C-alpha cells in the first residue's frame, strides 16, 4: 500500500521532466549501449530495430555527442559506445521516470514498473533484492484498505523478470543525487513518517517470457505474491529431479534438474563449487583439488578400457591376457608376470594408484596425478554400464569424441563440467558463469533458449526446500507402505519441517545433510540417508527409531552378516520383503548362505537368528549339498527355537531335506511330531500352529472351531486341506453360525472339493490322508442352504464360490454342460468327465480364480460316478 503522507510531490520536480527521452528507438539504443559497446548490427539484433534505422539514429546521436566509436564514423564494424553526455541522457531519462512513481511507499518490499519497452523493463525498488529475479503481476493490484492484511495481488498471475545489470542504482529524488545504498528507515522516530521517503532504486530487467502481456501502469507500486506463483522454469523437468542444483528466488522451488546439465567453467573455484553441488549420492570423476573430500579406490574394471587405450594395435586375445595378469598383480590375488611394456605404461598413467574389485558405490574418484589415458579409461568405464548411480564428470578437453558422445547420452549422467563449450554436449541444458554477479551465481540456459541466474548451493549447508516435495517432488506412492503414517504422527512443527526437507531428498539421499540432522532429528536423518549408508545409520539410531522405519532399508545394501540383527527388530511386513529379496539372492548366488548363517548356538537362537534359519531351510533345494547337513542339524533347531510367523516355506524345506536322505519313516515321523508339538505352543496366527491344528483335527473335523477353520483355509495351500474339505463344508453348512461365516469369507471351495477320490493330501504329516470325493449329500444340503440366496447372489464375498460349486454339481447331476462360472469361467468343468472337456486356450484357463486355473491347466477333473447319484438326507 502507498502512503499519502509523503512531503515529496510530483509537481515539485516537473522542471526535470525535460530529461525524458521521447524517441523510443533512441531510448532503446541508448539503453542497449548502457549494457556495453556494440556494432550497428549487434545493436539491431539486440534491440529489434532494422539496421538502416539503427544507422540513422546512431548518426543523430553522434551529432548530439551522445555516442562515439572506436573507429572513424562510417567504418564497418565500428564499436559504438556512450559518451559522458550519453550517460547523462540515460540517467536523466531514468530519473525523470522515477519522479512519476512519487509518492514513494514506506514498505521496503514494494516495486513498481517505471517504464516498459517490449520485454525490457525499468524497475523501481524501495529496498535491496536478495535475488536477481523480480516478480511482476500481470494485472494491476487491487486497491485495499490500509487496515487489511493483504497485498492486493491474491489470485493474480505473475511474470518473472531477470535483472540485467549488477544491481540497483539508488537516487535521492529530493536532491537528485546518487546514493550508494537506500537510507534505512528509523521507525523509532516520528519525523521519519512525516518526512516521507525520497530514495528509490532503479534497475533494468528483462521479462523471461518476452511476449507475456502485463497491464500494470508505470508508477503503480505493488508488493510481491503471498503464495508461490508458477515457477520460472518448467516444473516437470527443472523442479522435480532427485538433487538440488541451486536456487533462484525465495518464491520459487529449489532447482532440481531431471536431466543432465553441462557446466562451462575454466577456473578451479567454479569447478569445485559445481562438484560440491552435484556430488550427492553420485559417482564423481574429477580433479579434487580444492575440495576437502576423500577419494575412493579406482575400479579394477577400468583397466579393461585402459588396456585398449594403452595397446590399441594388440589383438583382443593378447590385450585380455595382459589385462588379467595386470589385475592379478595389482590386486595381489596371485603371483603374475606382466609384460614390461604394459607395466611401464601402467606406472606412467596410474602411478601408485590403488584399485578395488568391489562394486563402486557413490563417491569421489580423484583424477589428480594420473595420466590422460587413465582418465579416459575411467570415463569409458563409467559410461559402459547403463545402470549406474548418478554420474558427475569433470571432463578434460582432450577426451576423444566417441567417449564424449557416449557420456553425453548416458541415462545416469547428472553433470559434466567442461573448460569450454563442446558440440558433443549441445543437447544438454547449460550452466556458465554469470557476467554480472559473482559466484555462487551462475547463468542457466535451457535448450529452449530461456536463461536465468541460478545460485549454486552447498548440499552440506543447504536445507532443501520442503515445497519442492509438496509441489510434486515426491508423492505418497513413492514412499514405502506405512511411512506416511509414521510421518503424520510427528506433531512438532520444526521436526515436521525437517522431515519434509528430508523427503525432498528421498530416495537418493544426502549423506552430509543427514549427518547434520542425526543428533537432533533422527527421523529426518534416516529418511535422507542414501541407500548405501542406511545400515550404519540404523546401528547408530535404531534405539531412537520405531522399528517400522526399517521398511526403508534397501536389502541390497544390508550386510548379510547383519541380516539376523535386522530381522531381530524388523516388523512383519519388512520381513516379508526381506524374505523375497533374500530368497532371490540365495538362488542366484547360493554361497551367500555362508555369509548370512549366524554364528550362534541353535539352542539359544534369537528371533532374528531363527528367521534367518527359516529362510535357509525354505531355500534348501537351491543351496549346495555341502550345507544340507548343517541345515538338518543347526538350522532346524535354530528355527524351532523362535519360529517366525511365516514358517510354511521352512516346513516344506525341512520335508524336502529329510526325504532326500536315507532316513527311516519312523525317524521322519519323530521329527514331524517334534515340530507339531512346537507348533501347538505358538501364538495365534503362526503358520506352524495353524498346520498343527490341521494335523490334530484332520480325523475330528467336527471339533474345529471357526477361529481355527479360518486360518487353515486362508493360510495353508488348498492341497493341504482339500482332503477334508467335503466333510468340513458339510459340517459348516449344518451350523447356522458357521454358515454365516461361509457367506462372509471367500474360500476356493470348487477347487478343493471337486477332486477325484484318492487324491493325496500334500500337507506334511498327512501324506496318508486321501480325498474321498464329493458326497452327493453335500449337493443337496448346499442346495437347501443356497436356494433362498440365488436371486440375491453377490451380496456377500463367499457366495460366488458356494454358488459356483452348487452349479457345477447340478450340471453333472442333470447331465448338462456347465454354466459360465462366477469365480472362473471354466469352474463347472472340474465336475465333468475329462473326456468331455473341450480345448481351452491359455487365456481362458488363467482368467479367474488361481486355484481353479491351476486345476484346469493340469487337466485335473474331480468327476466320479457318485456325483450323479440321488442321495436322501437322514
């Protein structure tokens, strides 16, 4: 809002209005020359005025002593520059336009447009700006009452403009004198408000969107927006990436590129700042002079590329032989003789460098002290694999074109730093030094041609902008299940802010930032940890964090030697994920079992050790034969010490192990009895307890309670309980309470009941139990129960399975083809003789309930002669 108390009125300065430049072309050209000397053609290009008109106006200005040149008048290519009189004309024009902005407001944050010429603006400021970007409303701000806490710009679209000179020039309009800075307002003095303000800042700026319409009249003061406007850069590509390049304005999200950036920086200082900004969770190949970081060992795989550079004329077989002997020698795996010429070149290029055969994690690879061939081989190495962590390369100018081209198109490239522009990287957005502002400001030029100043940030000291996450940097779907609820439990506002900052860095993470947060904000530190450092951080923070946070642990970065320690505290949902990943690892690299096997007495096994033992047993068919003895002794005992809730796979692994050795059936029965007895002792929900109940009640089905029936049907495979399914369903249909349970719970009854008599039970300890086929009486009882529900089918989840079973039995009893099923289109064919089955395509077989699909695919019909009999219920 503008104050009306100012004692400085526009009428007092009318005598200065003669300084305003009336000619638009002259003013545009003088303003162009205020940015620096230029030729006539350059002035025409920059101003948008045709060359003949520029030449004519230059002649006039030369006659008026406003401009001069470094060559005689009329010379082609002469550079035109302002004279002192020309500078006075520019300043006089600006001051005259500044007078039209009177009275000046009291608010230091207010801005006005003094004049506009296309995209070029002359801006008036009441106070210094923190950023070289300025926000301009597209339409005039509303006039508001002084008592309202509003800027008058709510709901107004905003345009971004970049200041095109080093900073504002401050003018005291009361004396027409220049000031070095604005005079601060002393709000403790009453006369401050009675005298009004007289110092204004003037600065030239240019709209980023040059054709954007703006309807704000010159001299109209306005404040900036309260809420964030549309960012100055494309939001999807420049504000939603995994790392923070820099900032440009407090009302803009952090700049987080999603694609690679090429930085042009010849000096050491900007290169070191760029490396710091881009290094988070990345593989950095660069000269680390001026950066206080530790370098990791060189990857031994890079020698595969170095040998090609060092010996380009050797045959592939000879190069391979020399490379392998070189690797053996430097890694010390075995005594190996290396060709003298290869060894000399290696020492020349690599010196006393140390190498590693371990997979390279994100970190710094220092190129100081190694030769150009070694640097080239490192770049070739990092470009050779598509699935890499983010890549940052300080690329020397003598790198071959094919290497540069390969690097420029690498999907993991984050930033490449060059001493000068290269056509090989013209497809990337470009950073270069800002000609107007010192570091850490740089100019970012997009491939679209838009450019603006960007302030580089240090990832160690910069707290990421939480709004980047809120504006789309991360969604609920990007977080592991359950994490959002843990975050919502945090009530402290400051803590919540830190967590939002941490989320903006997930999943790549920021190790330096996380280290700073660890002591005061452990949850934020855990979220912002890079995957490779999560486990060491958990060891430090585990007692301060809810175990549910372990769901964020990437199994591939969890040391196998510590797997039992993690399983000790991990919640069930995390253990399920670990089980899947650990199983995949054991099947790909069976020797991993040696690293994961805890060195703990099986009789005193912790819950984590028992879980690892269960996983080893579950995957025993894929493990080396040499481990089977240890599995049958140590693993079984350790597993039964604290059986995990999910233990069926371990039970099946035990049965597989004992059936492969020459063991009497009585011995196997004894082992099974031991497992059954252990299962009876376990808590509700444990799969061993559920299996034990099945074994105990397999001959006394009527004794099974609903609390026991549900877990058996849901937790155990149908092939384990299908043998008792006809009797079980018959019993439940006779009981009203159990019938209600049947209606409410979807159970694959058709796949379990429609089996031939004699079909074996697959459950351990019940291998002698056989399916006796579907009794015709079951159809009659099911029909009576379901008759009243046929018209209202679909009301309850369990009805489709019961109705499909009834239709299947009715069709074979009535001697007709089956109907299309509800749970599976082909379910009715399970009750038909196999010779009546037509051909079924694969798509038909798998389009429905998985248990029915399995029976159809195996050509397993449940037809027997008793299905067509007419029973009479007693």
